[in-house]
């Protein structure tokens, strides 16, 4: 089954093309959702392929767009500390787990590649924020932990970083933030269980 005939078309359902274009999407309840950049993209695709269901694009497109905007934004507290978000995530993983981690474990904790973790560890070690200990049984394995300086840095930045993120999310009402967190948690938990199968 191809994408073109995967969904019933407006003609198949007897609703007509105009009714198809007017159907409410996932963001139909919000005026803002009708005027964001993804809404414009979706309208263009509907004009080109009115027989396709663009609903998934309205969700995934907005998630990707939000992620891109957040990544482009400068995290002021981290910038002042001379840290990237990825470096802070690595330091944070060592702090919140409360014990030593291997580079492989850090990669899993931070959703990063092994090569990226190795590069960040080198930089953070040179800054005196992380120290490594060789495994007594396998010299190829390193165990990583925060130095006192690294721990103090994380503990000092975290409250300020959370305040910054609170300000970023202040465009949504508190109840909206709660609803969004629940929806994203549900989506994430389901995707984490399925993405391996989808890639296979």
C-alpha cells in the first residue's frame, strides 16, 4: 500500500475537496496553531496533495520546530559558565546519578554518540570538572566522576538554569505546561518502545 492510497480520499468519503481542507487538525482549538510556520507548510502540502492526511506533520513538524528554536536559543546561565547544553547534560548525568559512569553509560544517559561523549569528556577533564579512573581489571575502561569543582558548578548553575527555562515556557499557562508534559511523556514512552522496531 502506497502513501497515496493509505488513507481514504475526500472523493472516497463523499465529503468533497473543500470539506477535506477544512477538517480540524490537532491544533485546531488554538488560534496560534493556525498561524505558526508549520500551519503554513501544512496548507501548502494540502494544496499539492489534498488526498493525503497531514495530521502527523502537524504534530511532528511542530515538535521538530520547537526543538530547533530551543536549540538555537542561547542558554544564558550555561553561556556565562562557558558550557554548552551537551556539556551540561553530561555533568548533570554524573551529578544526578550520584556515582561513577563509564563513557558508554554516559552516552546512554545523555542520548549521545560515543565519539561525542569522548570529545566532551576530554574538554571537561582539561577544565578540571571531571576526573577519570582506570578500571583495575580492564585498562580500556574508564570510570568518570565529577571533581569537587564540577559538582559545585552544576549545583550553582541548576537553579539559575531552571529559572531560565521557566521563563522560556512562560508563554504557556501553568495548566497548559502540565498538559503538554503529560502528552509528551506519553508520546516519548511509546516511541522509546517502538522506534527500534520501526528502524528494523
